C-alpha cells in the first residue's frame, strides 16, 4: 500500500494502553496527518511518510529528556539531542515506557487484498499532547512553532470513528453466546474477549477492525474456543449475531472445532465480504448455495472440514475469486465447466476429496493461476491440453488419481513451473522430451504410472532440479545404463525404483553432495555397498529387492550423521553388523530382513532410542543377548523371526510395541509374565520355538489384539473363558501344544470371527510420512505375510488380507469334551481346525 513503512518507529508489535480521555481522543491515518503537515510547510513535499516517525520520536525525546530542540531540523532526519547526549528513545525498544507526550495505538493489519483500504497504522493522539509545550528548557524560537503545530492539530476536522451501536451490540451478543455455552465467568475471559467491553469503542477491541468511517469490516475469530479435554459441541449458530453486521469484508472463524451444517441464511445478509475463512473445523453437509452469491469474494477457505455433495454451476458466479481452497473434505462429483469463469483465480486447491470425472477444458481459461492441487481424488481421463494456456502456473499436483493417456507435451511449455507432481496415476506413453525445457523446475514426480520407453537423461540437465522420482509400480520405463550422466543440479531427493538399473550403484549420484533421500529399490543392482555412498550424509537409503552383496561399511554409521531410514531387505548382504551401528541414534526405520547377516545383534543398538520399526528377520543372527530397547518409546514393530536366536524370550523393549514377531527361532523357557503389560499389542507371533508355561497365566491383556500365533511350542494349561475379551481377534492359532480341558463356550463370542470388520483397515502396512521441503512423502512398509496351516499345508497369508480372513486353529492339543454347537456362529471364519491325533472328542 502506498506510503506504508513497515519499520515506522519500530512499532509493528507495540500496542498503547486504551484511551483514558475519550472526549479528547481521536484517530487519523498517518497519511492524513502527514498531508496536513506538508500543507502548512512543517515538512517538505518530498519527505517520505517515515518522516512522521521522526516527529513522534521528537515529542517522545522532548518529554522524557526535557531537552530543548528545534522544529527546524533537517526534514526526514531524526532531531538531534542536546544536553545528555543519550540517543532518543524509540518506541518498541527495550525498557520502553508508554508515551506520555504522544500516546500511540499502532495496530498491525493482516495484509490481504481484502484489507487494501485499511490504513498502514492508526494513531491515537490524546489531550496529553499539550504537555509537549511544557519543557523545562524551551527557547523563544521554539515556542511559536510548537504553538502553531498544536493549533494545527486542533484545527483538523476529524469525523467520529466510534463503531455503530448495533455493531457493538451484535458483537457483545456473540460474546454472550460463547460465555454461556462454556459457562465462563468474568475472570475466565481470555484473549481476545478481555477487551470486549460495553465501555469502549468496539473498533479498539482485539481482532476487530473498522473502516475509516468506523463501521466494523474485519473479524479475526480464529482459534478462539476455550481449550478443553472434553470440548462441548459448538454449532455454527453461535455466530448468528455476526451476520447482522452487513459491512463485514473479512470473517475468519477457522480452527474452532465447530460442528454440524452451516445454515446459509446468514450469508445472504452480507453484501461486502471479500475474505471468508471457515477452514479447519468439523462442518458437514453441503456447501450453502448462498456462499456462491457472495460475488465480491476474493478469498474463500473451506478446507479441512467434512463438507459433502457436488459443486454446481453456481461456482462460476464467484468471478472475483483469487483463492479457492476446498481441500480435505468429502466433496464428490465432477468439476463444473463454469470454473473457467474464475479468471482472476491464482490458487485452486481441491486436494483430498472424492471428486471424479475429467478436468474440464475450461480450466485453461484460468490464465492467472499459479497453484493448482487436485491430488488424492478420483479424477480420470486425460490431462487437458488447455493446461498449456496457463502460463503463470508454478505448482501443479495431480498425483494419486486415475488420470490416463499421455502426459501432454504442452506441459513442457509452461515457463514458470517449479513443481510438477503426476505420480500414482495410470498415465501411459513416453515421458515428453519437452520437460527438459522447464528451466525453473525444482520438483518432478512421475512415479507409479504406466509409462513406457526410455527415461530422458536430459532431465538431469535442469540446473534447478532438487527432487526427481520416476519408475515404481506399473512402470515399464527403461534406464540407459550406458548413459554418461553429469548432473547439473543439486538433487536432494532421487527416487528411481523399478527402472531396470543394472550393475553397481551409479557413481554419478555422488556428485549430488546435498542428496538426503535415495531410493533405488527393485532394480538389478549388484556388487557391494559403495564406500562413497556410505560417506554421504543421507537421511534415507532404500535399496531393497536388489542383488547387492558384501557387508555394510562402518562409514555408514559415522558420528554426526542423521540417518533416519535404512531399508536393505531382500539382498545378499552378509557378515556381522558393524558395532558402531548404535551411533545412528536418529534411526527410525531399520529394515535388514531377507539377507545373510550373522553373529550377535550389536549391543550398541541400545542407543537407538528413536526406533519405530526394527526388522532383522530371515537372517542368521544368533546368541541370547539382546540390546535394551526399552527406551525406544516409539518402537511399535519388532521382527526377529526366522533366525537362530536362543535363550529366554527377550522383553527388553518398550511396552508400546504393537507388532512382535519372534517365531522360528530357538527360544525356550517360560513366557515372561510381563508380556501381559504389552497393552498395545495387535500382533503376537511366537510360533515354532520351545516355549513352555501355562497359557492362561500369560495371555496378553491388550484389547487391540488381532493376531495371536503360538503354534508348535510346549504350552500347557487351558483356554480361559476370558478369551472372549479379545473382540478384535481374527487369527488364533494355538495348534501343536499341550493344551487340555474343553473349548470354552465364550470363544464363540469373538466378535471379529462372527462378522468381518465393516471398515477396511491398513493392517498390512505401516505408513509414515517423511517431510521434504514441507511436503509429506509417504513411506509404506509392508508387514510380512503370516504363515498359517491351510488344509494341512503351511502357506503365507498376506497381511493385507486380514480384513477378509479369520482363522481358528486348535489342532494337535489335548483338548477334550464336546464341540460347542455355537462355533457355528463364527460365520466370518475362513478356516476352523480342531482336529486331534487322539480321540478326545
């Protein structure tokens, strides 16, 4: 805004006390005061508005230091002090006391186009300004100028800026609604409502802004609901009084945990709004059609709610929109072609909804758009060629949809694009060679499509490129292993899974010294883990499903590194793990399964307190001493199965564990009683060991237990009636033990064996998100298949199928008595095995 000086007197954040003499107080803009000073020749016509700050400093200095000064000092310069030699005080400096000569009430505006008519600052000058002509030392030459300035200020005709009484009353009604719902007392009032008083002008209240004529224009009521462990349900109706303030231009009620549908009637009362923020609440139902009648809107935030329904052609009425954010809702249907009417639009975000159908060609009319995000929907069809008309595009995210057909070559003619995400679709054909023309491109993701042909090595000539991902599931792309790559960029992330890369890990990768993320999984890589790679400071290394050999270099775990993810499963690595592996204290995911590692598990791993997932299964680890992981409070997955470990079952891990796999080892002895303390367990698999003890005494106490496999051990005792407490249990395999007694009737009350779960879960994977450049990068770690006895053959049951499979196997025990007829109630069972080797039934 013209004349704004963001550094003016350093008063961005300082607020003066409320006026105590309202009969003499008045407000006026800095521009207005300065214009009048110029008219009377007290400042030059070329003096910037920051010169007024020098006047304010002048009065402040004069009052506090009682020094003489001249108003004839050079314009635009701070007046020079005489006497003490101390620097003049500047408002906002350390030890600052409220101004006495001129009391200021600077208010920082939230700068948006919707507040373009707002003042840079507002100044409240009180009657105490008279004090500035009462110094102890005043020259005769100074007095006439001071008097003239005082008369000037008193001669300025200032209109009344008090807000209308009905505006104040509606705001107080809203405050009353809120305090009633939450049963707040006067002493409970918190920001911003401690300033909302019947005795003050509502234009001076916190989070209330007024126009130059005193009408309320802006309400910033973001995150105002009291924090409560059991919050009351607050509906939109609480804001009804605010919709009687027809002059509102900006309304922000985001982050308030509001619920229910939004009645549209209130929006019909508003004629001026240009900025509306309803985001990050719990609203549901359809978007009120009255919102589409607010034709002055420039900014509309409705993201992070639960809105449903379709967008109709009335969307096209909002032709002044510059930002439209409907992300993270449950909206469905097609995007109407009328979206092409929003020709002023700069930001468009429909991500994380259930939109379907194709993108209309009319989107090409949005020539001012810089940011488009349609990710994580169900869009289909081709990406329209009209996207080539959107020359201002900088950010495009069409990932996680069902887009098909070829990538339009016109994308390579978007000169300003920096981010292009097309991953996780069904795009076919070649990667357009025109992509190499995107001279500003920083982030390019084409992974998990059905692309074919050779990967253009010219992409690595883009000097601005920071992140590149290609290949993955469904890809038929080919990498030219003979290509000589000289990377001209400085990649921080490189992901090329299943790209047919063969031979040793390409050494040209080492030229990207800022690389932090590397994924070359599912290729045909051979040879050892290179020392140059081990010495790089990467956060993530994913090399599973290759043919790599040898041992892991010690350099990989050097001091001062921040390695978070190391995924080397299903290779041919061998030897012992480096003892210094414990230096990797930042490690969260360590997955080394399906190799030939041997020796003891290094005790230094006790230092890895940040572990979330540790998988050392299907190796040749041995010994009976284990690192102490009890301090790894985030550890939820531990798999040591299929090794040669012996001794007692280790319990040196956190009680937060959810997935525990220790099967097919040589463990013996009683099952530890503190196993019952694992109250978060979902999967417990101890099959094929030599564990003893009474089953009823060591039954886990976790209500979340879904899988319990104790097959082929030496458990004794009986099945307790408390087995029915495990309502989530879907896989129960107690076969091959020495259990006795009868089958309790309560076993037929296992809810998840009676009927399949209504909601499909993600039980087959552990999903986490690693953030790069503020964008979440999904990390999905598949849980190993369960080995079950299926028709007298041990077969793998995909953990992704747990939602549709339930199994109960009590075979090969010493159970006797009658078979409960109610076992027939377990209708969700895919397999029931109660066969025995002796005639006990």
